[in-house]
């Protein structure tokens, strides 16, 4: 009987630990149309995201490029035509940090989101 009670106590503890009411809710990056304003190579860049689509646009140095957002475990990989000046880009699930991987170096910059009317 003690083993059963101990098992139920352990199971209950595991269930309760798995329920974290304080954890922030993260919505899908495409849950609303938005513009993410970030810095890339010291210059302003914008990522335009349309509600319900992982197709997006990257505006950088006066040029607009079509990109795709690929959802990975805890970030979105930005799929685009390779540009050696940009390298590889990814954005965190919250949409507030842009990570640039270029020439083996990783640089993280903060992004601001502006929600667009859709």
C-alpha cells in the first residue's frame, strides 16, 4: 500500500511540475501580421510577416527579398537566397531576437515588433 501511495505522490508531483502557469505563452510568429524591425550588419532591416503565412519579406539596404520561415524547435530559420554579406539568419519564437551567423561568428540583435492591421 505504501508503494502505491508513493507512486501516486511521485506521479502527482511530476504532473504539477509540468504545469507552469508562469511560463509565457508563445504564439506562432504568423499569428498576426507584423513587421519586425532589427539591425543587420549595423543597418536597419525589416522582416514583414503576413498573418497565416510563413512566407515573408526581408527589407535590407533598400532591397526587398522573399524569404520563408522554417519552424525549428525553439526558433524560426529564415530561408533565403544566400548572400555572403548576410549569412544565415534565424529569429527566436518570441520574434524579439535576430541571430546572424556569418563567417563562423554569431551575432544576436534585438528586434521590435509592430503589429499591422490585417
